[in-house]
C-alpha cells in the first residue's frame, strides 16, 4: 500500500525542523528535544529514582497502573529508541504511560548511557544491570519476579533482545517476554528494505551508518551478538516475543528476519507489520497507527504475563 498520509506529514515536519545527522550528536539532541511531546495516559503512580549501575547510578522512571492493590504486578523493563545517541525518560513517557494504561503492568523506563560519550557495550551493560537489579529487588518494587519482560523501540528493541541473550548465556535473570518494536538487529545496511527505503522515509541508510559509527568503539564490534543479535549462533532459549515492523522502514527486513530466526530456533513469536508506516511511527501521537500499536503490544504483553495467579489485572 502507499505510504500513509500521516507518515508523510511527520516526515515533512521533521524536515522543516531541520532534523538530520549532518551535524554533531549534540546538534541532533538539541533538535529532537524541540519536538513536541504529547500528554500521555493517566496512570496510578510515577516514581523517579536511581538504580546502582555498572559505572554509577542509572536513572529510571517507574510507572504503576491505577486500580491495583499492593500485591506484586508483572513488569516491563523499557529501553527507549534514539540511535543509542538521544532519547530520555521524558521522550519515552508517552509510550510508557500507554503501555501501563492498556496492559495493567508496571513499566520501568531506563535512562541508559548514550553514545558517543559511552561506546558499546556501555548501554548494554546498563540495561542488563538494571534488569537484573529489578529481578533481584522485585519484592521492594512490588514486581512479580516470575513475570518480567524486556522491550524497546528501534535501538531500544536491540537492547531488549540483547539483554535477553545475555540473560540466557549468563544464567539469568529469567525473563518472560520480549517486546521488540522496529528493532535494530544487524550491523549491516544492505537489505532490500535498506535499498528501497533508505532515503526519504525519515530514518535513512546514511543515518543508520552514522549511528553505528558513533555507537561502536570499532567496526568489528558490530560482529558481536550483543551488538547484532541476528548474528548470534542460536536464538534458542530466548523468551517468547512480539516483533513490530513498518513497511517503509529501512530496518524492516532486519526485524522480520530476526522474527523468522526466533521462530526457526523454537521461540514463540508474533510478527506484526504496519503497512504504509515508517520507522518511528510507534507511539507517535500524530499517527493513528502509532497509538493503536501501543494497544497491540499491550495486549500481547498482558496475555504473555497473565499466567501468574498473583497478577491483579484491572
């Protein structure tokens, strides 16, 4: 189908704002900070705090659903997108509130270290450390330790499945689900979707090359499964997953190939492609599909974590 008119409008607005990767990382961060942030759904409680990390404290924002008792709830640990370079607790707020409101789960949003000041694997280390800390301190956080998921969008989806890989290979923590939205899965920008949609659809092939160059200490680091999970020898033993892709996204094929690899390696996976949409549509209040997709992943999350008898879903 043709590109959605709402996606075209977003592309036009970003172009008018001058958002590009032609400048420095600081320039891009300043431009993205100017993008208006919509008000999100009401939730029961929002708590800002820090968690001890591998190189100092890591800020997190904990969202709890309304209408639940003091008992433990399932939880999603969320890693924001932004090319490993920008993004924050505030930029992820609309998405996190939507997931909490529609799923009834807690969400812990993680403000991991950004590149290029902090090269790979700093972000991976922060995300893994925080996830492990949440599992280890589940009682204090009123979290059901047996029903914890990881998720993220774009590079955040990369970090989520990398955390799951590391948890599998390091003997824990045990994770129940992966929520992977337009994920980055491979340090290789030469698929049909990169060739077809690598220019003019918001996120470009050149931008991804630029993000990778700032994220990795050296190009050979891109061969690591902790950077390119699609290059892992096996994905067997990972938690069940939902993978969201967008038709006009250069990263589409990498996400869909990752879903196919998960399935081939015996992991239960649901793949949902949003036709007519672009990278970054998810959680964009200007795009109807972007808001609907929050509900889609929330239903998947709620279903995946509903096996716990202690879940006081609303």
